[in-house]
């Protein structure tokens, strides 16, 4: 469970990132966060694993405050949170296997990791994670030899190998075409349903959001302006979130 307790964030230059966000995300939900560019989607997501520090309020992960945690507590909470980025964040010159294995880093001593000594069992976990995203045959290729969609699925496998309970994905399909978007989103749904990993995903396209979300959170200028089941997120709701009528730019149009 992820809980925001009256969370606000003001950046050092005075820009407001989040304002009085108060909500709870239960285990197994597939939450999609939408809003205009600059609405605070990344700030929201990155606050959850403390890539950004909030300036007010508290965020709890399974009843433990991540905003107050430090040292090994913070480390352990973070281990439960996998992160997926628009640009994949892979080590491009390393093998697919190496990249997925890096999801295991949180389970071992620093020294062991500097030496690159992953136990056999980790390799089995990494292999299994790659099989889950149908990339087993790419195991020993260099990450940058894969297509964008495949690279994103390697980053999903990395989160799987991490055995995270929550996955935060910041615009995971923004740099992909419609076909590949579907594959990546289907993988996330599969993981959500089969492994019960909670998903919090920032998305730009309305039709993609509608197709995959169970719950939509709409942000505008750092404030929650909509929070409800996907069925309730009508065109009107989206217009309100965006502060303008929906235009074609917000619809990908190919994810049926
Ligand atoms: N490091 C920073 N310093 C100052 N202001 C920032 C910083 N990062 C983000 N902001 C501001 O905070 C607000 C929210 O930004 P955020 O990146 O969360 O938006 P977003 O919804 O993710 O936008 P996009 O769709 O473009 O990714 C914006 O006004 C942005 O300019
Ligand atoms: Mg963003």
C-alpha cells in the first residue's frame, strides 16, 4: 500500500510540484496518472521512492514512512519499489543479462557487487524474468542492440528480478510506436495481474490510459483534480484535467 498524507512539494526555485496530495493506492491496483506537461506527474511518481524529497507531509509504503526513513530502512523500502523510465535507463554496452541482474543489487553487499559476483540463484531469477517478458533469446546480446520496445521490456525484467512489490513507470511508452506500446503495456498488465505487483504509471495518451488503468488520477498544477475508477473518467473529466478540450495530440489512436 502507498499512502500520501497531505503531501506538498515546492522546488527550491519556488515552483510548486505537488499541493496537498492525500490518497491511498492499494495493493494490486493499476493506477494511471495523467495531466498536462508540467502538471506534476513525475514529481508525484519520484516522491514515492524519494528520488525527490517532498517539502510537506508524509508518504508511507506498507505503513512505513519512506519520507522519514534513512540508512538501511530506506534501502529496504526502496528494494520493494521498481522504477521504469521513458529512456529505459539501461547500461547500453552491457549484456541484457547484466542489466537484469542489476535488479538484484539491493540484496547483496556492496563489495560483492563491485566484484560483480552474483550468486547462481540470481542468474536463475534474471533468466526467469527475461522469460516473462519473452526476451530469453536476447540474454547475451548487448542492450543497445535491441529495439526500443525490447529495451523497455529488459527494464521491466530488471524490476521483476528486483522482486519489487510496486512498479513506478514514468512515461514508459512515450518514445515507442503504437505497436510496441501495446507490447510493453501488455507486459505491465500481465505482471500486475499474475504477480500482483502494484502499478503506478504516468501516461500521456488518453486512450492508452483508458485501456490499461483500473484507476485514473488526474493532476493539474500539482493538485489532484480527479481520482476515480477508469469508468468514471469521461471525456469531460479529461477535458477538466487538461483544462481544455481533448485534441488529437492526446490520443494515440492505435491501441485497440
Ligand atoms: N528540479 C526542478 N526544479 C524546479 N522546478 C521543477 C523541477 N522539476 C520539475 N519542476 C517543475 O515542477 C512542475 C512539475 O513538473 P513535473 O516534471 O512533475 O511535471 P510532469 O507532469 O511530469 O510533466 P511532463 O509531462 O512534461 O513530464 C513543473 O512546473 C516543472 O517545471
Ligand atoms: Mg514527467
